[in-house]
C-alpha cells in the first residue's frame, strides 16, 4: 500500500456511487418511517397498478425485441446514409420529454390523428386502452433496446457471419448460432434498459393512454395520484418502494440472464 | 479440382479486375495490404459480389454475371479461413468444427483424421480462448476441411503467429493440401511465406493480377518492373537492349538472348551480384564495373552494401553473406569490382 | 437523512407536474407558492399590485396544492401560499407553519364538450360509448366531481361513471383530452374551461359546494406578504378574478 501510495483516485467514484445509493436508501427509509408500505401492499389499487405495470412493461419488451432486433440488425448491416439517419432518428425519443412523446403519439394514433379515421373505420380504438399504454411505453423505451442492439450488431465482426455462410450455415442458422450468441450481452443489456424504462414510463402514458385504475393506471401513475391524495408524499413513496422492490428483484434475474453460465471470456 | 476465376467490380472507389486459376496446387496470392487480396477471396467464396465475370470451382460455375448465376456462399463448397475471426468464440472446438455437419458420420470420420493430422487430440471441449494461437489456426483449418470442399481459401491465416509456429503450420498445410487434393488459395503479404509455400504465385497490385506463374518463374522472370519490385528485386534500372547486349548507365552487359530490344527495364537481385577485389592493373572482366562502397548495413548473417559507380555503371545494392564478407574483408577497401552475371539479369519490357 | 427528502420530493414533483420554477434567488422578492389553476390569473393580479408598490418583486412557483404543501412541509421557503384544497393542507396549520389565512375565491365545476360530441343535455353524458375524462379522486377537481356524482340520480351517476376513461392527476390534462378530441367530455373548473375558446360548456343540474381557494401567510414570512394577501382578497383584484371565471364572495 505504502509502496504504491494512497489510492486517492477512489474517492470520486465512491462519492459518485453514494450519490446514487443514498437517495435510494433515503427513499426506503422515508417509506419505512413515514409511509405505510404494508397498507399499500394491501391495497387493490396498488396491486392492480403493479400487475398492469409488469404486464405492459414485459409486453413492451417482447415487442421491442421481436420488432427491434431485425431493425437493429438491418441498420447495422447497411452502410447506406438512410440507415445512419434512421439510427439517429431512433435516438430522438430518448431526448423528447415523455409528455411530448405522448402528444406525438396522439397526433398519429389519436382520434383526430393522421391514422385516427382509418383506425376508427377498422374498429380500432387506441387511446385510453391498455394497448395505448404499451404503445406509449414502446415509443419511449424501445429505442433503448434498439440502440443497444444496433451497437452490438455494429461492433460484431461481419466476417464471423461470412465464415459461417461458407460452412454451409443458412442465414437464419447463422443468426441463431453465431450472431446472436456473439451480441447477446448487448441485447440483454438493452433489454434490461428497455424494460426498466417502460416500467418507469409516466408522461407519455398519461397523455396517450390516460390513467384509469385497472386499465391504464400503471405504477408511476398510481404514485402520481397517491402523491395528490391525503396520504401525500408518504403514500407515493410507499408505492414507489414497492415498485422499486419488484423492479430490483426482476432486474437481478434479468442480469443473470444476460450473463449466462455459457458465457465465454 | 480446379479453380478458374475472372471477375471485375468496384468496392467504393476501388476498382478490381482479377483473373486467377489453380489446379491441384497451392496458389499464393501475394501483394501489399490494400491490393485487393481479401476482396478476391471474398468474391470466390460468395461473400462479395463482382459486377461481372465468371467463377468456376471444381468444374461448377458458381458465378456468371452474363448467365445470371450467383450461388450463395453456402453452396460454393469453399473452405474459408480468416486469421482474426478464425473460430466462433462461444463454441467449443468440436462444435466449431462440426457446426452445420453435426449429423454427418462422414464429417465425424474426417474430423477424426484431421484431429490426428493436426495434433488436436484432447481439445474437443476447449473454448477458443483456451487454445494457443497455433491451435486455433489448426482448428480453423480442420473446420474448413471437415466438409468436402473444392477449394480452400486462406486469408493470411498465420500472420499473427510466431515464426516457429508458422513453419510448422506451413508444413502441415502442404501435407493436408496433398492429402485432400484440393486447390488452395493462400493470401499473404509476406514475401518469405509466399516463397516457402507456393506452387504458383499470383502477384496482385491495385486490384489487378500482374503475373500468375509457377513460383520460380515469378521470382526468376518477373514479367514487369512492378512485379520485380513487389518480389523484392532491389536493383531496377532503365536500360537499352539490343540483341544479346543491354546498356545501363553507359555500361554494356551481356545477357542470354531474349528477343527484346530498345528501352527495357533491367533488374538484378542484390544477392545475385558478385563482389571481387579491385586490381588497378587488370581491366574489368565482362559484365563487371568498378564501384565505391558508400554504405554497409549488417543484418546478422548478411550484409547489405551500397555502391556508387566509379566511372560507368549503375548505383547498386549488393547482399553478401557473412562468411564471404569476412573472407573478402570488405571494410578494408573502398573500391570493388561488381559482377552482374548474365543469367541473373532480369530484362522486362519497359512499363 | 431528512436533508435528502427535498431532493426526492423535488424529483417526483418535477416529473409529476412538469412545471418548473426557476430563476435566481432574490432575497427581497416575495415568494409565492400558488396552485397551478391560478397560473392564468395570478400574474395579472401581481402586476396590478406592483403598480401600487413600486420596486416589489415576486418569485412565484406553481404546482399542485398538495405537492406545494409537501414542499413547504419539507422546508421549502415561501412567504405566501395560495391553495385550492383546504382539507388537504390542514397539516400545515397543525404543524404551525401558517401564521394567518383567509378565504379568497371559489371555482365551480363545469362540463366541457368536444366540438361535435353527441351531447345536448347533461343527461346525455350517460349515453353508452361516450368517453369522459375526470380528475383523479385525489386531486381537488376530482374530489369535487365525485361529490357531484354522489348528488346526482344514482342511475345517471352510474352511467356516467361507466363512461369514464381516465382519472387525470391534473385538471389541465383532463381539459386537454377534450381539446385534443380524445374524450367527448371532461369535468373541469370553469376557469380552466375559460382558457380554451371554442369549447361548448354544460352547466351542472345540481348545486355542489364549489372549490374554495385560500391564501395563507406562512410562518416567518416577509411582512409584505400579509399586505399582498390583503390586496389579492381586496376590491382591486376582484374584477380580475371574475374575468378569469372565479367567483368572488360577497359580490354578484
């Protein structure tokens, strides 16, 4: 230790770590001392919101993966200008305030939106439905997944696939057996981000889907409502702690998944 | 098994026009980086698509722009090995080798043979990162050969290995090539490697094949000044030929009849020049001229000497092995007689 | 640990209301916390006050009454608090954070209609298939709406409840549903309805107690805060209140 000198450099990272840790501890402590987590756990509104949140965020993730993976692959494989432009445009929802994203969705899918009339004629109503919650989350959260997947596919040496083709592996088999395992860490990381962002989505959901317990009121909206109630901050924080608790457990599971036992290196 | 390929195309602003042919032999595709070697291999493997031309592998037409034939890489029966991405890092040795042919007993039998031939016993369940660099390349070779292929395409497969390993792998590659009777196209930018491995050499430069011929012919009779340059001829001059005489910088040299006359390019390898003691009383013999030693660079077992002409003759670089260097005691004198033997003179049409 | 709470609150608050109070701290300014429903009327009143007292400056932060009350509770410094939710901010009084308070104005509930909505009378709101936006029961406008529904014919109230598609945490969000055409009708304050020009308005069939706004001078406030509150409750401000749709007690 003395030979190497004191490791002063560790102080900033430790402080930075505390900057994230302490507010979470504060939140938990506040919920324990001032809030009533037990009462909120017993409340059907909370459970409805939690179930809706987990359901919609997971469905959002599934859609993001199923639709976003081919898109990211396509964008990464193409060197054309439009591909880079599209990749940049996909980042925009990360910058947009979620409320603006909600309005943007309304301009297309809303009753008076560009697709409002065709959708109405097809008998599809989106706003104020659970489907709208998923769409709002997808718009806001899927870019996190697509971005990570795009980075993963771009970083992979395309010659791995070339070699696989010469070995007689079909495109699909190559994607499944070679490409996917190689970019898996990137995809899994993006999936965790996407799911977490979907779970925390508030603004776009409120604007595009509304807030009705059991149908469109997700945890963040329930927290917002609780904040306005007599229970006030304490109620809001109690629900927030439940959300954070569930998210923590599921994130740990997802992280396990993202670094499987079969990982190389 | 044969390979015939002649194709043209553009990649970005790089235009290429490649013509290659190989029988049961090891063809080295030799050129500097950026010359288009990898592009040529990728086109043969079906991973890049030329604009026009034909490619035939083992008698099958796999690409013919005029006939609209463009087989995907999966159907071309090529074995393709690339140094940097030799193996799939997430798969074990066995799964790397047998990927795509898992159910085939024939492939398993070949894998058994290759495993012995390439000294890969006991490594089946290792991951690539647990193997040495040489083992990785051997596994990659085995994987390329475990299915019946009509041509083996190797893109600088040994470039990251140390010299001893490369020597071993070259020997094994030659043996495998004979055993499996498959044409091999071996890409390298290493002149020594080209020399050691090749049956034939194709010299590629700026997207074009400059010369394709048996190895010794390429090294002894380069078809053009650029080929001579690329194959390590250090002494190259503009000269004038006339019958069995050629004049360079006022010095007349004799050489075997070659049918060229007028302006030519004249070359001689530095190790082919002879050095003799200068005796002022004796006129220089034919094909000799007097030079002053201006530079002496020691490379361990050889010396590279540079001479300025003393009278007529070109500036010249002479490579002398350590032993004759000591016997002649080169540093003791300044003026030397340099002999350019007729049979070692390379005469090429001027480019 | 308690010092961390304002940060937590601030974060939730900012996300929740998307209203940002910003600017440099000015020691001489009167710091006013005001319910967000006062956003359109308060600046005019404060301008009018500034004419009587040259050089006075204000720092106004708008937000949900409840959110602002929580901030004050957690130590945010303010001189004057104008709020819309007397029951819910009682805590401030019990915690001895308020030195004086007085009722100001009231705001009543109306129903705004999307242009082209198939609604003629209040009873039409019960027609199946309509989409109605109301405030969340936790926010004042939502609480008022619940009181109204409780006072209605139970069958009609049930039919209207069945048409509710969203319980918004903010009255302006509910209003925007109709403005954007997503909902056919919304229960909002008359003052909010007044901010959008071309919306049809239905009056209520039964009378319910309107929402009462209260002004409170907070403990340790700038002495000018009490003067300002008197002005806000006084005759000069009354016409400004009325033009914005508020009802001023003691005047027609």
